[in-house]
């Protein structure tokens, strides 16, 4: 089936539902004619068409046979079935779905903005409503006494939307019907977004949020930079109240503040494309309609970003001549092409003196990147313990004595014996601490959860330095381990295991919190996070018609806790081909895989650059060699 943009949007909506912990069926006693994911997609599509339930089923859905085929609908649902699901689902669940919109966008630190906008509670025009009420007033018998002079306020929905400004993804909302200042409505929305667990870098707001309490919440609670222009420019600084408000009057970055305009863009697009009014009669369903509209916009925005990346051809096809030696196995082949493409163009059009300056700069960057980490043959960002290092004939080795010497302060690139005699061990001078809190998706602490640090190892034969501990009654944990980069996992029966990449710094505390979702297995062997789970192997779904089954035990081991669709190196077939696995999607496939060994002794003017790149959440080492 051809992947149309609308199908991609529907696929993204289903992915967001799975990430937020929505189960496929609400109850084990469900008749299983339709699942929750199908209802969620249909309700979002209803907001796109802007019609009622009957018109959507009878007129709109019948014109979308490819959507019916994608959703695997055995029959067209009755309008009342969709209406009952809209009444049944909670607003807090839809807010959790909206909170997952930045997933798979590559955003680690949030750049937030918030603004309010209005939605009409009725679809009827204001003039039509006024004329109807006018006729009712004139035909009604007038009561004795003084007439009312208070003007009746129009009913409308005031929606506060917090947006990740770089991707223009809505994350949190607050819907009210009472007038009030924007400053009071910032903290409730920010607390919802903070449940995502990502750190916040900058928060940009307009003058409506100018309040010292808002500044204090952003800088002290969210630990981010606040940019809110102060009101009353004519008032001098010494008469302005508040430390942070005085800073805003002195100076702030206008370039970063103008990013806030993207928040207005999100509000404008949602209202222009799908209307500024709601069709529901009660206030609960009106709130849900706004949330469904924002979820559909976020899914559409995600597919637009992917389309732009594909349109500019970020990853071109691989050419046979552009090859090098790659360590780590199964590295992304197209990365070879794009790396050499830009390096070749750079070296071709530059003069020799410029070339020498650039090479010196790259060498300096490379050395500064690996100086504190490259030890005993282990690549940067992937340490497994520490071993012997030969510095001018003096052997520096790790030991269990606090001697203020950590072998990660030294490196020797050319001594092959160090790589051969590498011994992994723990040194008290190289210890860091990981601490945090494990909570459920509802925000409650999880007791007796197993937290384990998994070091990323290049040498799989070296002894592992995994450490683990259990959380206390408040969900808190503390791990002491050798500094380096780890995958830290939180495991608890009844929850899906969450895995996070964490950098442990020497003699420092690293904070890493977890939000565990309720344990769920899907027919494609994935859990609520969209990762392949070995625990789902062998389970049966859809009245024993569908079954989760990995290709073999090796596939189950390699793909466990990896994102669905991740390409994993399995084994080498011959000199030119190897087997790769697309996790939770297909059996091992034979792909082109080549290695070229470069003998530096035979080449003059050799430039060799080592860098670390990430592929499928695993750091791999790439060696770029160039000669001219």
C-alpha cells in the first residue's frame, strides 16, 4: 500500500498513543470490533474535516478507502461508537498523548514558548446568535423594575498552548473559560511539560507573562533561562520591582526572544486550517476537540519535517569508490558517502595553506574531544573501566588506591602493546554518581524498581562493570560507578523497562529520573516506548490470529530494548556482504558491507581523523583518511 501523507499522519498518531501508554483495548471483556488506536485516529481526522459524527462517517470516511485499509477496519463504525469513545476518554490521557509529540525529533533540551488564543464555543456566527437572542428578548414580556445594565460576556474557550519553538510542536495546554492574567496560567502548563523529563534550556514569553513569580519559577524550578520583556518601559530600573525583571530591562537576547513568534504561528495554523470553533455541546467535549485538533497538527508537523529532510537529500546513495575502514560493525553506509562528499569538496576547492589550517583545526578538535576519555584502547564516549597507559616509559595503571591519578587523563595512540594488555578495573579516583527518582506515568514513586547501569563496550571480551541497585519507598536511587557513558535502565514488574543514555562524570553527581509506563505488549513485539521487547516474545493477540515472534534467539537478544526499525549488524556473509536485522520488522537481510584496510606506510601526506558518531542509539567509531 502506498504511503500517502495522510497515512503517515495516522501512523504517527498511533505511535503517540503507544508512547503515552494507551492500551489497545480498554478492557479484557471488550468485543474487540474496534480498538482505541482506531478511534483516536478517526477522532483526529474528524477535526480535519470539521463536520459532525454522522457527516464524518456517512460522507467523509467513505471517501478515504486507503485510510480504512490502513486502520484494518472490518466494518465502518457507527457514529455513536465514536461519540461514546470521545465521551469516555479522559482529557488527562489526551494531554499525555500531546506530551509525546517531541519523540523522535532529536530534541534533548527544550526551547519553550507559551501564548494564549481563543476558540469559539459554538460554530454559529456571532451575528446569527445575536439576532436570535434579540428576537427572544423582544418577544419576551418585560419585567418590572430597573433594566440590567451589565453587559453579558461572550462565552469562549481561552487556550494556553506551550510549544517547543524549534520544532513547533505543542506540548501542553490549559483550557479555561474565565478571564484572568496570563501570568497565573503559566505554572500549571509548565508543570505538565516538566513531567516529560527533558531539561529546559530557554523559555520565551510575551509581556503578558511579566511577573517576578514567573521568572522565579522558570529559573529556580525549571532551571532554565527566562526571556520576558518588562512592561512599563518608562519606569526606571531602580523603581522596577524584582531582580529578574530588572535584568530584563537592562538587556536580553532579542534574537532568541523573536523565536517566540513561532508560538503565534502554531496558533494561527491550527485556527486557519481547521477552524476556531467547536461543535460539542458540553464543555468537556469542547476541551477534547481542541486537544484532538492539536494532536492532529503535531502529527502533521512531524511528517512535514521528515518530508523536508528527505527532499533535501540529507542521506544520498552510497558510491562504491567512497569507502573507508569502519570499526563497530554495521555502520550506516550512507554516512561514508556524505562524509567523504563534503571533505572531498572542501579539499578540492581550497588552497594548500587553507587546507593545512583546516587540518590543524580538525586535529586540535579531535584531540580535545578524546583527551579526557581515550584510554586503554576504548573509544571516546564508551569507556569500560580503565587500564594501563605507557607515558614516556612510565606505566600508569588503575588500582584500588586513592592516588589522585585517573588513567583517563592520559592516552597513547601508537603503543599497540597497551591495547593488547588492557585490563579493565575500577579506580576510586574515576568514580561518579548517578541518582534520581523512578516514578510511574501518573507521577507516583515506584518502590523496589531495579536500576542498572550498562556500560557501552567496544571490547565485548573485557569484564563488565555493571552496577545495580533498588529504589527506596520514595522511588529514589543512587548508583556509584566508573565515569563514562552508560545506558541506565529502570525495571519493575508491571511496567515497561525504560532505557536512557547517561554520561557519568568523574567526582560529580549526575541526575537521571525515570517515568515508567504501564507494561504493554503489541503484536509487533514492541512496548509502550516503541522499543522491541524480548518479554513480548510468544504472546498472542487478536483472538489468537496474530502472534509476536522474533526470527530467532539471536535476533531477540540483539533487538531487545532497541527502537522498532533499527538496523542491527548480525553476522558477516563474505568479504562484500553481511546480514543486517531490521528490528521488529523483518528477517535478517543480506546487504552490501565492505572494509578497506589503509596501510599508512604506503601513503605520503596522509591525514587521518577519528570521530565518534551515533547510529541506532549506539556510538560507533569512524576513521576518515585522506591523502593528496
